[in-house]
C-alpha cells in the first residue's frame, strides 16, 4: 500500500475512532469516516496484549493483503480503521478473510 492510502497521524487516527460510526464482529471493529478524497485510506490497529511483535506484524500483513484483495468491497472516499479484537486464538487467513468480507457487506 502506498503511503497516501495509509492513516498514520495519531490525531487523525484518534479522530476517526472517537467521532464516527463503527461495525464489529468476532474478529474486527471497523471505524469509518468520509474523507472527501477520491480514494480510501486505511489504518490497522492491534493491541500489544494480543501477542508478541512478530505475531502482531504477521496479523497486520494478513490484514493489508486482505484489503488489497477486497478493495472493491470498500466504499469510495472513506477513511477506515480496522482494529483486531483479542480473545480469539485462531487467526487463520481464511477465517480472517471470511470475517472481513462479512463485515464489509454490512457496511453497504
């Protein structure tokens, strides 16, 4: 993902989380905010309580890949923050893919 498609600024990140609608399921919480741009921006958040740095980076790589695969399911001109929920032991790629797709269908 190119840097213009990523939300990294802490203030923007927190603003999206605090002031906008969200949808959640067993694995994810998806925050959305309109951004008045012609493209989407994404942010991924994962708690340090979930595992060590290697595991967290592995999950983030999987989420980035899922975003690339399912980019057409996202509505245009939105900022998205994807938070990974803790408490689930099985973060298999196929399960994450199915859960993210079902969550995106709810946003439509």
